[in-house]
C-alpha cells in the first residue's frame, strides 16, 4: 500500500524568516527574548539560514513571536508553504545589494586612500574632502552598524555592530576634530576602509551562504512551469499553480511531469533520478503512480492529478530539507553562549588596551586610539556564529542530493556517534515482496487445497506473508471462500472458519497454544525449510496440521555490501525480526550478520532497542511505518522508502533510494559534517584568541583588522562548502 509523505505542520511548531541579523550575538538576543515568553517552549535561531524555529507550549501564538522579535530590533515573517522561490529570490537580491554597497563604499574610499598616500602633510582642503567622503561611508554605508548598535543598547547587550560602530566612530570623529578644531593627524582612510572591508566580507559571505543552499535551489528548479490539461475535449497549457486535483494532464516525451498523479492511459519510461537517485528509467503503465518534476523519457500518457503544490512529494522534500537547514545542532549552543558574553568582554579588553597604551606605555593618543579600534574590530564573533549552521546547510543539502533526507542538526550530531545499526529484515535487508516457494501437504490434502484454504483465511489479513499466499492463489486462479469468525494474533498467526471448519495459520507456538500436536515428521520438514532461509507457516484444520507453506523474501543485492561497509567503519550490524530463529539465522549467515535477534513481536522491538542502548548509540533501520515505535526509541531512526513510499514522519533520516548502503553513507556524512563544524569552531575561536593579542600589541592596523575579521567569516563558510567535494 502506498504511503504518503507526512509533513503536516504541527500546531505546536512554527518557522519564521528573520531579517537584520549580523552575528551570533543577534542570535543570542532573539532567543533570549523569546524564551522569556510563557507561550514558548523552545526557540532556535539559525544565523546562516536566517530562520527561527519555535515550539509552543500549547497553541500557536504567532503575534507574540512577531512582537518579541520586533522589540528585539529585528523583522520576522511567518514561513508559508509557497515561499521557496521567494527565499531564493530574496537571497539573490541580498547578494546584489551587498555587492552594490561594496562598490559604492570602495568608490568613495579609494580617493581618501589616494590622498593619504600622495600628501604627507595634507592641506585643509584635502582634509575637508576626505571628511565629506568618509562621512558618506560612515553614515550612509555604515548606517546599518549604528542601527544594530542602537538595537543592542535597547536590549542591554552588545553585538558585532557595536564593535564596528564604536571602532570606526572613534577613528572618524577623532579625524573630524583634528580637521576642524585642533591640529593633528587624520585617519579617515582607517574608518572608511574598515567599513569597506566589512561590507566586502558581507558580500562574499552572502555569496558563500547562497552556494551553501544550492541544494534547495536545485530542487526548486526541477519543477515544471506549465501543464497540458485536457478540458472539454481540448488540450490547453495552463500555469502550474492553476492545476488542481482531478485534472487530466497529457505528458509527451521529454517533458517534465507537472504534479503527482496516477496514469489513466498510455505507458512510458520515466526518469525518477531526482527522487530516487536511480539513473535507470522506470517503466510505467496505466494504474501506476507518477511523481511531479520527474522526466518522461519515451512514451506519451495521460494521468489524473492527485496532488499539487505543497502536497507533492517534491514540495515536501524541499520543506523537509529547509527545516533541516534551519535547525541547530546541540554543539551550536556552546558557541551561542560564548557569543552572548564575548562582545562585552571584548569592549572591556579594548578599553584596557587603550588605557595601557596611553597611560602606562606613554604612547600618543592616536596610537592608543587605533590600537583600541583594531582590538574592537578584529574580535567580531561573526565566524563563531556561522561555524555550525553553514556546515549543517551544506551537509543536509549534500544528503538531499544523494537521496538521504536528514531531519535536523541534532540528528547529524548524534549520527556521528552511532556504534550499532539494527536492521528490520522485511523490506529493509530483503526486497519486501515475499513469495510462496514450497507447499508441503499432509493428511491427504492436495497442495492446491491447502493454498485455497489458507488464502481464503489470509484474504482478511494485511500481513506481507498473507499477501504472498493470496498472490500465489491468484496466480493459480483458485476461487476463494468467504471466511467467518476471523481473528488475528499479531506475530503469531490467524484463525477463521470455512464452512464450520476451523482453520489456523501461523507459527509452531501458535499451534501449541491452540492445543494442536506437531509430529516429529512435520517438525523435521519445517526445520529443513527454515535452514534454507525460508519462513515456514503451518496450516491446520479442525485441530490437525494439514500442510506447510514455505515463503521466501529475496535478499537485496545491496544488503550484503551495506553490512560489509558498516563493519569496515567499526559499526556492528544487528538483524531484528519476527521470523523464527532458524530462518533468521540462515538469512543472517548469508548477510554475514553475527548478531540476530529473532521471534520478536512488534510490541517487543522497542524493549530490544532499549537493551542495546544500554551499551551503545543505536540506529534503527526500518520501513518507517510498521517499525515506527522502534524508530522513535532508537537514538537515530532511519526510515527506508522509495519514491512515493517514503514515510518521513517515522524517522530522523529517510533513505529515498531504499538502499541499505545509504545507511553507511548517512553516518559518513554526519561524521564529515561534524568534522567541519569542529574545524570551524576551532578556527573561529583560535582566530579570536590570536587576533585580539596581535591587535592589542599594536601589530595590526585597524583597517586590516577589519579585512581579517571579514575574511574569517568567509573562510568558515568556504570550509563548510568543501563538504560538497566529499564522496559518500
């Protein structure tokens, strides 16, 4: 049965876009404001994606969130289900705006620098020209820093803007005083170039952040723009947003499928690689489902639209990835906490630096002032704020491009520590399509008679083994009877009546529980089947065993390879199944899985996971629906799924391609991402730890401190982007 992606917005969770943030201190300020609201259970701000994720205690209260963010000095907009394209356009607009701002600032700053280089003893007229040009840079280009400083003062905190505003103002206003009031040297180039370099950093940072979010842009670019709809016997092209469920759409060779639906007429091969990652086209015929944004290769067909807009699989995947990229890894909390106290501490250090240079060392006021400015500027915590979120954006994006959907930053972090992977068998390690391979009859019953009786009872069941028996009966074109008094015992068997004859189908224990004797001959034949890796189901009528139906589910070609890869990574694989011990162990031997836990009822899987968790960090891999409790209990739940059969709500990670090898890839991706995060945090902290003393000892000019600060942010984002080159 097809399972739809479940991505419903919960009442207790909401996502907002945030505008106006500059550094980790901004993040700290917004979160601090929101966490004081009684309605808010949890608030996480992501600097790189500019997203705010809020969890409420009860019902949503968007107005309270918007009001709190506004009071903090920032702008917030509730996320809608149709604003993916808007975000991409907004990102492009920001990049263009930052580039233009940098060009204007450079255009104004260059003459200031030129005059300083040409004239050693500058005339009054030259100083006046410099003051005007530098003033435009200071109060037009640099207005954002004053606004940010004012916001910080209102919130009784300090941020990156505070450091830049104080540092550049000190240089500019001192130069202004020596131009118009007292004799002295001017430093207009210091303030102007400092702002110019910071703006340059912002432009490069915006470009790098844009590249980090390329995965979302690629996914959005897959969507068709129009659809050819059949109405009143005519074919007309209409915009995609006008397509509605129930519409009949015609798709020709080479065209993109505009929405999710079901084929009514025709057949074709369809390239579904954008969803499944499989390069081989999938053959489709009438009755088969098609996925929006996939590409029709050869034939033409007509399909009925079932899902459009936010309900399509592609839209839900985009939403999934966006939420992941806007989330936080727990490690980020340490950086946020440091940033909250960092800026005030830097201001204190800068003041002490000025006092030491001016009063104790006896340097000139100018030297002390420029050293004070250099300390302020080089210590901006931008890189610290970007260290974690940029790596998460790139990591989750790379995962999506490889058919691995990761729910959030916390999942990435914990996956790095996985030591044991527990696999469900059916549909995970095996193909999930069991089929009847043997029927052994007793008591003079024919094989067809046993199959007909069994299928008549199993016709009321939804178990995969029941489906195999029913399909075999259909294959042999057997007529089935109507069963009465149907009852099921999960994990054991089923029973029912056919013409007042009681039929039982199930395990050996199920038969014993119903006082049915099992002869040594029957046990021996059952044992032989199970040692071949087949599931042997006993059939009884009126208290006597009448036959054994052997069912086999073929092992996926990728499963054995997946187990070997995990073993090479030092990760233990465990198979957890409801199959009897002999069958399970036979499959375990084929897959080279040393630890097999068999005869486990569905409700017992959770307790088995808990036992393993006592000694290890555990990932549970299952089909995402039947194994939902176990997936939820595991440290990381990995849901297997293919195309439209993805059960996203069940797992922390969803493997779109239904390939067990992607379990290892997802763990490897988490390790690579965490390595980048740790590298970023180390270099951000190391940079500030080294940069502050260098500036305090007067070894770095203020304007170059600004350039170094800007480049530190760019370097962190660039380091994260290197994740794209890693092979999984």
